[in-house]
C-alpha cells in the first residue's frame, strides 16, 4: 500500500511540475525568502493533508459539503492564481515583507500543493485502511511525497540562476497557462460529478 499511496500522491501533487509555478510565485523574492516560502508551503500542505486524512470526512459531512464542491472551489481559486501568473501581477514587488508568507500559505501551500485531488485521494486511502500497517503506509507515503516537494522547491534557486529573470518570466507565463488548464479541468470534473449525482 505504501507504493500505491506514494505514486498516487506524487502524480497528483507533481513535485517536478511545481518548480516553474513556485518560481513564478516567488519571482520577486530573494533566495532566503524563497527557501523560507518553500518550508512554509510544505508545512501548510502537510498540515492540510493530515488534517483532512484524520477529520476530513467528518468535517465535510458536518458542513454538508460534497467532494465535487470542494474540487470546484479549488479549481476556481487556482484559476485566479493562473490569471495573476499570466498577467504578471505575481512579479510586482510587495510593499512589505509579508508577500512570501502569503504566497506560501495561499496559493502555494493550498490549493496548489494540498489541492482537492490530493485531499480526496488521501481521504480515500484512509477509508480503505483496515489495520495499523495501512495507517503506517499512508503516513510514510505522505511524508515521502512532501520530502520530494521540498527538494524540488529547495533547488529551485539553482534553476533560477540558470534561467535568469527573463527565462523565469517565460516559464511563469507557461506555468500560468498550464495552471489555468488544470483549474478548468478541476471545475469541469466537478460539474460532471454534480450531473452524475443528479
């Protein structure tokens, strides 16, 4: 089960694919600020995933929220982020030092890393867990994927030095386009799920 959890979450959370988006969101930061944002984003993503693994089903049931609704809301939020990447608003310098913190929490920590797909997948694995070994496998799989995410963002500085500012801006535009497509797909999947449920 460990391999299944790791591969599933690795594909959904996509550590290599987060590098251009991470560079786009942190383009105006120094290397130290970028490293701090990476740590904060990983901690936020880990906290969100673990929280939903433990209490997600009860929370959604209590608030009468369906999984497609969670997916659609995540897609709409990602679409807003994609528009900012495409229009270059993410590259504008912040008037204070809080931009790194904000980007690390939202949208980087969630919903980019700990998005609807990763949350739903984790909740499905938890529902299938029947013995302590399954819980250990889920925990190890989550930890391994977050380690991969941290490594990919930790060495984004090296990629930034190679690409320079102009290359980073180009990748930011491409990442914004891809992120918009992902967001639209999330919303479309949620709409189909609503139709099927009806």
